[in-house]
C-alpha cells in the first residue's frame, strides 16, 4: 500500500473510532449549553464530595454520609416528576433557568454557612436536598431540549458528549474537592462551585425559546397520568428504567469511599477523591472512543451487556476491599497519612471499568429515550428518567451504608456485583422485544 493511500485512510480511522463532534458544528446553541453544563457540573461535583466529607467529619459515621443522599431522594422525585410536567407545558429554556437559579442560591448558602462557621449536619442535609431537587428539574429539562437542537442521527453523538461532560466533572471534581478540602477547607470549595455555576446561566440564557410541540397539558394529576399511561405502553423504556435502578442500587458504593479512605485503604480525603474520579475517568475514555457505539442498532442488547460488565467490575472492586481487610500489601499503619497504594490502584482500575460500562449503557439509554419518545411526552418521561438516574444511586447509598454498617465495607460491592449480573440476565430474557430494539425504527 502506498504512503499516500495510508495517509488517506488515517482520518477515516479517527472518525470511526473517536468521538463524533458534529453536534457542536450542527448546533452552536447545543455547543454553548454543553460548555456551560460541563463547567457547572464540575463545580457541582466539588460540592457533592465536600458535603460527604463534611458530614463524615462532623459525625464520623458512614451511615450518616449515606443518608445525605437518601435525604434528597423524596424531594428529587417530586421535583423531577413535576419539572417534567413543566417542561411539557411551558418554555423549556425558562423552566431550566428558574431551576438553575434555585441550585445557585442553595450552593451560595452552603458557602455562606461554611465561611461564617454556622454549618451543621441539619443544614448540610437540607441544602443538599434542595440542590438535588433543583438539579433534577434542570437535568430533565435539558435532556428534553437536546432533541430540538439536533437531528435524530446525531443524538448518540450528543449522548457520548454528555459522557465527556460526566467524565470531566466527576474525574476532576472529586479529586479537586479532596485536595481543596484538605488544603483550604470547605468554605473555599463551596465558593468555587458558586463561581462555576454562573457558566450554566450563559448556556441557558442564549438558547432560543423552546415551547413543547403537540397537545399541551397543564401540570397536575392529569398530566402525570398521561405520562404514566404512555409509560405503561412503552415496555422498552420501562425496562431500561428497571435495569438502571438495578445497577445503581447494587453497584453504587460511593457512600463507602470516606470510610475506605479513613480506615481500610488509607489516604483519607484524597483517596475518596481519586476513587470517585476513577469512575469518571472510565466514562471519559469510553466517550472519547465512542465512535463505534453510534453504529450499533440494537440498543437493548448494548444496554444489557454494558450493565453486566458494570456488575462484574463492581464485584472485582469488592474483592479488592476483601484484600484490604486481610491486610494485603498494607503498610504498617493505614490511616489518612499512610495509604495502601497497591490496592488503591487496583480499586481505581475496577471502578474505571464500572464508569466506562455505565457510560456506554447511558449513551444507549439516553438515545432510546430521546428518539423513541414523542416531543409532547418528552419532558415528563425525561423527568421520570432523571428520577431513575438520580434516585438509583441514593437507594444504592442506603443499601451500601446499611449493609456495610451491619457487616463490612467489602460486602455491599461484592454481593451487589453478582446480583446485578444475574438479575439483568433474567430481566432481559423475559423481555425479548427489548433485545430486538432497533435504533433505525425506534419503538418505546
């Protein structure tokens, strides 16, 4: 083969295997929203990790850390469902702007309390719950906006770009939060989130007005019933919700990370940060090489396989914690200043695989949601989707925290990983239409 022919083929390889950036050029509005969401998400991760560390410092209790996530579950569910109804009845740009303003104010209050020294466990719980509720509305509305900014064939690429966003904000955010908390304290960490959040307003403010299409139903019980009625006759959408809840309930040990860093693997807040960042690193890399994902038509099969890989990697993470419990590779003392470097590295690798697998599943699930659901229902179904996506980890935090308190830190991920692999196989086998889902002919 000639040198010239080789040079002609290289760009094709890059297009085929690397992330598709066409959504940026196809829609400048989408590009601005993506940049704003990424920077704001980075700041949000600073606050999420800082609140976890803050509660652990005040209480010394892993269960209390897990309850921070659980406390926001009910407000988040209510806000997500009602926010979806608002997105199907009013200008979606305006709905997102108002919800983002609530998030901004709650984060600002966290910073003010920390600077004044008047923070308490109760205030951290309440403001985290408000943050979760408002963010669920923002997320549901933005997801309903995306299909109006891009053609259907670019939706998988847009979902992969969302994986880049998650990768950046969760990879850099928790690690930076751990360092900031260790070096500067909580007040500065919350303040930086306040500054970064302003970028989200720029992305939302420059959007055009986006009114929902089709028959508009006023927010309320009738609107909610319409959405649930549609979901009852949408088996593919319904099953992807169940599969995601399964994965997040049994495979989301984030609430254990402070205790793992403090007493099991050592390293303290920095270990908490790098373990969380490893999940995002996997998501980032899987999005970076997401070119082949967009060419897969059978999204149901893609979701099944990705979640089962996620479960297997979660079980491996549990085995690493078993090794830590047995003292393998441990220094003479394991505490915040003395870490088990070998096992931390292995834990990071296992968690990176979980992040990559979850991101691949998310790309398929998001594309299925945006392509198969009509615009008139998209806000409400995205509201349910956000409740599932954000609620599953909170149930997972309760599962992990409660089971670890009763047994040991390694039990929740080890048991949960095996549950995920087996339960997903059983559920998909009982729903052959899900395995047959074809992206060229999307059916909800």
